[in-house]
C-alpha cells in the first residue's frame, strides 16, 4: 500500500486535511500526518518510510531526500519551490511538483490588505491615502500577478506589469499595460508588487538602483520571498528617502533594524501568511493529493518541476 505523508510545519486548515484524507483513502493509500514539527530531523524521519510527501514551505534538502528510501514524489502544495533541493531530488530519483495557481488569490488579497492597512495609518485615526488612480507596477505576471492586476483594476488603479517570460499580449489581455523593462516599471510606478520567484538570478536583485528609480511615495509590497530583496540596499534607500515604505509578507532578516529605524514606514507579517486562508489550503492541499494519486495510478507528471 502506498503511503502519503503530509509534512507541514505550518499546518493546513482542518477542512483541507479532511479532504486530503478522503482522496488518499479513495485511492486505497495510507495517510500519515506530521504537523507543527519543531526539528528538521522529524521531517528527515518522516521521509524515511513514505512513498510521497506533501509539503508547504518545509525544507526538503538533500538530507531529507537521501533519507527517503522509498520516496518517489514530493508535492509542494503551493507555488514557490525554492525550499526543495531540486538537484538532490533528481539525483535521488524523486519527482518534485508544485500546485501552481491554487493559492494565488489569497496571496493577491493579502498584498491589498497590507496596502490598505498602511494607507489608512494601520487603521488608526489620521488622514490616509487612496489607491484609486495610483500607478501599480506588477513585477512578474504569473498566477499571483494576474490576480493582483484584477483586484487593482477594481480599485481603479493604473496598472502596469513587466515579465520577461510572459508575452505582452497575455498581460494586455488582462487590461494591464505591459512594459519593456524592469527599470521602466520601477521608474513609473509608486506602488510595486513583487511576484518573482527566489532563484539564483533573482536573489538580492531588488537593489538600490532599481528601488531608487521609484517615484515619490514609493511603496514596495513583497508577497514573494524575502531573499529577492537586497536588504542593505533597501535600508540605505529608506535612510535616504523618508517617503519610502516597505510592506512584506514575512519578516526581513534585518527586521530589528528596519523596525527600529522606520517603524512607521514598514509592516511585516511575523510568519508568511499570504496563503493562509481555508480556501487556499483546500485548493492547494486537494490538488497536491490528486496529483500524487494521478502520478501513482496513471504516471501523470504534469506540474513536475525537476
Ligand atoms: C507559495 O509559494 O505557494 C506561497 O509562498 C505560500 O507558501 P506557504 O504554503 O508556506 O504558506
């Protein structure tokens, strides 16, 4: 009997786990749960005796993959798979998949939650600012970027996007102006919403030169990954420009310094919570379970990333 282990440091909503359990039971597979674990070693041990892993931002490194003596597939229930060592997975013959699009709306809504919260003085009294007619630049037009665009258009924002990998027609079909370069995007837009993945090309790529191109009242919204920001450069910009704000779904590595120096101009969620809705948990968890069953029963490798 195939065994599927859900290993989530940040657990899915109960309803999502129940739905995963049903899908696994219908396939006559066995389900194991490892939630809210505190040591990486627990994940290593969970990988030892299972055919499949469902994870979120859990760190599946070479140690986990090598421990997986019968492990065939890891599905990251979500979009970004920078937490999985893809070359170690390929080396050990483990297939890695993600579930693109399943939690994107939740992440997009949080980007607006943070913008509104900060534009209204953290919901305290005082004069705020509106989003309507402001320029929003979407950096990378994948699933989250697309949802951000739709919400922004509803708010009456002037929406621009740059994505080196998405044809301009795809962007323009959404009613968004497609730009030719990242520099153009940052120069034009007061609000930038980041949706690039974290990889060797993008890490620390949001740097001084780019950030300093942003117009007055610059607001950088990061629901992507903290690693894409060059934190020292961002600190420097914020020192130099009292108009610059940084809102991020996950604390930066230098959180203490940002908070101490720029308390009124930063907002950070303590733990990544973009995908923390019941709907996103169900969508991503169910998709992951179905992909695993489909892989074992039909050899389906759609959404494979290695
Ligand atoms: C993703 O890449 O799907 C999001 O960042 C959500 O991550 P999470 O499942 O750890 O909340």
